[in-house]
C-alpha cells in the first residue's frame, strides 16, 4: 500500500488492516490481548483474562541467532525422501499479521499433531504466547510435540523458502538452501536466510544449491525420481537445460527427472499446483477443464500416462477436479488446486474450498491413497495468497 495513502488515512486503515503490527508488534500482555480481541482471535473476547494468561504463562520458546551459520555439509548430494516416508516435524510460519488465517493454521496443527511434531515459527516471544493461547482455545491440549521457534520471516510460504531436508549416505539429515527471491516487490531477505538460521539452530549441516528456485516446485519419490515444472528452466534462461540439471544433481541424488508444464497466468509456476505425487506409482493431476490452462493440464496428464518412474514402473494417473480461476482484489490471478496437499505419517491434509467439487476431490484421494487418513482442511481464505496446505508447510524427514 502506498506510504502516502497509509499515512494520510492511517487511523481508518488500522481498523481494517494489521498495517503496523509488523514494524510495531504488541510488546506487553495488554497490547497483545487488545490485538487478539480487536481481530476476533479470542473465543470469548475476554481481553482482561487473556492479558492475565499472557502475563503469567510463557510458552516454551527457542531463540535463534540472526548471525548463526550452519556447518557445511560433507556430502554434496543427498536423497530427498518422499513425503510418505517417516517425518520428524512439520514447520509452519505462523500468520501473525493475517488474523483470518489463524484458524487455518490451527486446523493444520490439530491435524498434524497426533502423528508428527510441529515447529511453529514466530516473530517475537510474545507471539508464541498468543499462539499458545489461541491453540488452547481451539482444543489443543498436548503441547509436548510443539516447538515454538523465534525465527522471524517475511511471509508464511515456508514450503518455498524453507530448507530442503534430505538424508546423506549414512541416513543423517542435511539441509539444502536455494536462493529465494521470486518477487522483487516483496521483502524476502529474512525468508531467504531462514534455512541457514534453522539449520544452525538445529545443528544440521547445509549445502548450497546454486539455483533461484522454491520448494513448491519439487516432488520426490525417494527412490530416484524428481518431478518439477519447467518454471525452473524458464527462470534460468542464461543456463542450458543440462547445466540446470547438473546443478540439481549437485544437491539431490536422483536418476530420473520428469518435467511438466506450469500453470499460465499464475505467478509461482510451481508443480504442486497441478500435480500431487501420492506414491511412487500413483500421481494425482488436475483435470483439463476449459480454461487458459486446459492444454498444459492435458499435457501434464499425458506425460504421466506415458512415463515411468526411475524404477521403470508405470504410473496410475487419477484426475482431480479443476476449479475456475478468480482474481483476488480484482487483480491477482488465483488458481485453486486440490493437488496442494501434505502427506505426513499416514495422514493427508487436503485443501478444500467450500465448493461442490470438494467431495469429489476427497473421494479421489481415498482411491489414490487407501492406506492414509484423508483430512480436509478449509483453505477458502488462505488460497487468496495463491497457495494452500502444501505451500504453508515444510516437512523434515526423520534421520535413519
């Protein structure tokens, strides 16, 4: 929002937008209780009781150092486990400045906790207290598997800027960091530095991937197949196809690369908006419904109908409904996708949008992943930023 407009009408804008909460976050229990009450984040809207809770209870929070650097990885190429392998924790960046998304993140935490740990990134310790209070009011009772990490970031898309965590030859965790700078008009410095700060805090060695790319553009089956859209090649037009693939191989160990088209008029170009790898032999793809993307979705389906994975096995292709595009704020092109889901330790968190096609998508998941528990997550508001469950989560595989 233009600075002049904000300063000229700041009292009005403060009533409807959290426009100053990033540069002037609530510092006292009373300020935080007022913030939560104003944005309807308290179940009973009792700000006095909330302030007392925030003043007397300190969430167990781990502090990170901005200048901390991880040890360099001794193994340049790591195996990137499939999502259906055992996961240690799921990272989420709490949407402190987006009150409408707190309910969505609480739903994801609630769905993940019974089967996996959760790491919640917060901007300040006071935010951790607020999140703890909010989760308690939304029936979260066991916090033993929740880690609050004071690791400030610029946005919630931890899938894209968070570390790729792979396993080296001995089965130990190694972080991989690619340069995160997709949108020059947005602040991204803290997002880009997040993997190094996270790896240093967790004492995990890190390897640099010399590409400008994001985590939402990759699926791995853990046994030699890597899937991505052509967006990575488009962003590196000064490099040859072979050079891009060479750099990927310097970080990830894989035998076969499958490249799909990307969605047109969608700013990320990520593969997780049109493909979901359900198993090493099963892939979910969005249907080629009438739209500007019909041909690219058809091509994606045809690629998997004729391709094999690295082990020479043919794919079972299951189609998911495609929803029509809409424009957030009348400007930003939004494509809702059922492929943007998270698999974690026997569960699948599937985005739904309050549409009639939700049930069709959930039935398709039940057919594709019969040994998983399918859990719908309402992403009606979260998708306005362009992403859903997969975009807002980042898995950390268990060391072997």
